[in-house]
C-alpha cells in the first residue's frame, strides 16, 4: 500500500504544529507551575528539550534559515498538485489566520523575546539536578 505525498505532507504539518504548541504551552506551564510549585516543571529533560527547541527556532530565524520541517512539507506538496506556500511555517500561518503580514525581522524579534522569557524561567525556576548527580555529591 502506497502512502500519498499529500498524506505525508499533512503528517509533517501536524508534527510541526505540535512542535509549535509544545514550545508555547511549555513556557506557559513552566511559569504557572513555577509559581504553584509543581515539581514536574523542574524536570531537566523537559526543560532541556524546550530550551533546545526554542534555541533552534531563534538560530534559524536569525540566520534566515527556513525550518527543515517547512522545507520537507513543501517538497512533499510539490510532488502532488497541492498548493505550496513561501516563507516560514509561522509566517504563513500568522498571515493566513490572523491576516497579519509582517517582515521576517518582526518574527526574529518575537522569537528572540520569547527565548529570553524561556531563559528567565531557567533562572527563576531552575530545573532539578538529576538524582544521579545528587547521589554522587553526598
């Protein structure tokens, strides 16, 4: 059974959307959880994944690199008759859903400001050291 390029493109779009949701919701939950003293928001793996994800977005934006997921999705769509879009994933969806067209530098500023908030949560609500580190230090 052959999977169509359209279905694969939609799967990549779904994964990309889930990544964006993770990045946004993780910051919100980290802030709320920090103030409410939820222990799970201090999970080092969760926090590192979030920080790396945000860092990748900022670096791509600063250097004008199109996200690999966007590139893959557009390539998959080019293999079908489906319409492609130009620019970044976020830029496209902001324009499409919010009718807001901004230059790429605006998104770079927003991503950078967002990353500063994420870094601030590392200072304000630092992740826990792993239990292995704690065992060796005693």
